[in-house]
C-alpha cells in the first residue's frame, strides 16, 4: 500500500524590505564646542535614529560619538559596541559617489552600496550618516540612496540642519536660482579659472554659487575669492552654523577688501557669491 504524498509546505514569504533613513547630524563635527543635540535635531528625528541598529557612515568613531549623544536623550536598543556600523569605502570620501550606475553586458555591477544595503533585504532599517549635516548633501552617500531606490526600498530623509541651505538663506543672495559646486581646485591657477567661470555664470544668470572647503584651507580660499572676484560681486561667508558662535557676513568684494579679516581655519565655513 503506497503512502500518500505529503502536501508541499508553502514557501516562506521574503521579509519586507527595511527602510534607508537619511539621518542628519549636528554641524559641530571637529569644532571646539558642541551645540546641544536637542537644539539642532527635532525630537522626532532623534527618536527614530535611536531605534536603528544598522548604520553606514564615513567614520565609525564619529558615528559612535553621534549615537552616544542620542543615547543621552533616547536609550538605544543595543549598546554602542553591539551596533552594526559599516563605513563607506575610503575612495568615496575623496572622489565622491555621484557617478551613475555602471553596467556590464546589460546587467548591473554589484557595488559597495549594494553590499552595504544587504541588511535591508532581511528587513532591517539602516541609518546613513555623514560627519556633519545631511548625508548625500555636500557629503558622500548618494550611491547608497540610489541603490536603495533600485532595490525598491523606501528612503526616508529625517529633518535636520543642512549647512548649504542655512548659509544661502542668511546670505542675501539669490535663493531662487543657486548651485552648490562643492570644492574648488586647490592649484592656484585652476582655482582662479574656475572662480571666474562661476562668477561669469552668476552675473549672466543671477545664479548664486556656493562652495565649501576643508577648514584648514579656509584662509587660502578666502584670499583667492577676494583677489579673483570682481569688486561688485557680493560675497558671503557663514561659519559655525547652529553654534552659539555662528557668524554670517555678506557684502561686496570691494567692501570686504577694506576688512582685515580671515575665516577661522578650525571652523567649517560655507562660501557664497553672486549678484
């Protein structure tokens, strides 16, 4: 007598994809003083960040320092030592990660971003952080965001400070048409050429130009701006944004040349110019 066939077991459904949270951080990274985190990030952003246990960051040490600040107000579900923290590859820090996805023989190539997002496929949420401000804005992270979209995962930006926009709003320059151009060339002649090209665009279209620099190079960039821009061009600089020592100044290059002033080489600054 033959045994009856056992009914096939239903396949287990794949876990729902986790979400990628873009978690802003305070703008005081590397500064001598820190702003109270509750003054800079809304309570809802802090509560959501406190629930995440998988992280992708520029630097694991600074990520743990950020989580420690959150834990002072909202207890973390896991101790710092047990948080899952992965770093973006070092070459992304230097060259950025905004290039389009590559393909080979019609198939996408596995990227570091896809590997870093593997926990999403197990249903875990991931938090993306940079060392200061909103990730993927003036900081690496766009490749991770793009890969999350390609996976079909939800991308959720949390509310927090964006230094470029804070500086623009306080500059008096055109906020209806602007461009963030990142870092200018370090070599003097290439930097001057780039400056004049951007200034011509600003005068022709009214578009505000915005850049940043590594803090210790702030004085050199400032001198290049004063020497390379036309006297009538309006130049603004914002430093220490969200800190008690925050300073935003905006005047014509001609007026700036009468001031004996240099930006601090230890404080992050945002520079903007236009008409």
